[in-house]
C-alpha cells in the first residue's frame, strides 16, 4: 500500500471512532471554534500538540515552525497571534519546545544550512547571551537541552514585547503566557516560565494605548 493511502484509511477510522462516541461530533465542531489556547510549537513531527496534551479538535489554535520561534518580523506568526488574541480571545498562549530539538542543535554549530541559518539567528543570539552558563556543562546533550529551555523563555519574552499581547493585557487582562518543554524520551511536559497579564517589561518595549 502506498504511504499516503494509509493516511486516508486512518482518516476513515478516525471518523468512525468519533461518530461512535457522538453522532453529531463533526456538525458541532464545524459551527464555530472557541479555543482557550494558542499553541506555538516546533514543526518536529514527534511533537503533535493535540496528542501530547490530550485535547480535542477546537481546543487548541496551533502554529508551528522550526524551533518554535516568535520572530517579530514573521508575519505568518504575527497573523496567527493577532487572530487568536483579538478575534478568538484566547486566554493562554503556550510556547512549547522539546528536548533534542534539531533547530537548536543546528544553531549551536557553525555549519551552513542556507536559508535556515537566517531563521536560526535568534537562537544563536540567545546562546551568546547565556554562553557562560551553558558552557559550564561539558555534556553536549545537557548543553543543548538547556538552550532549548532558554530559547523557550526568550520566545515567551518576545510575545510579551508585542503590541498584540500588550493591547489585550491593557484592555482585558489576558492572555497568560506559558513556556513549556516536551521530553521526547518520556512524553512529559515541563513548565519553564509563566508570565501573567500585565507583567512589567522594560519600558522601551512597552506601547502606549489610548484610554
């Protein structure tokens, strides 16, 4: 059997399973989406957002890219962010990285990866900012995993610096920001940072809003 046909068969089994549980499952889910969460995760195929959180369709609004970055010039990410915050009114934004991330590993090297090098530049900046701490550990795996955590923390801070998040904080005291890291080897999610609505950041990043 061709690989893509296996996916089509799995889809039929998925539909059958959902309908056995609830006959109107798809009619209900098609009406409207009201997710509480925006998930910004890594594109890695081993980190499926709904599976590792046990959520159903409609519970997560999902954006994924290599190494789960929040880049201030990425209009794809910013469009997802604005839609989820301003229109879907999400209450939580989760940045979820994962240990053993290939993007983070690549950012720690001097190898040339073409366009990917430009994308990974911000991780290199995080590495340089925390180089003294990271290089205290001589184990490459632990060093990489620490940079994974620091990268997630930085991306959460990047979210807080956006006018989109600050505007929602100002007007509605939401969303709460979370930084998580998923373990490929044990399947567990670890919390590394939480930022409450209205948390003060350096004034140079703060925007003024009309009252």
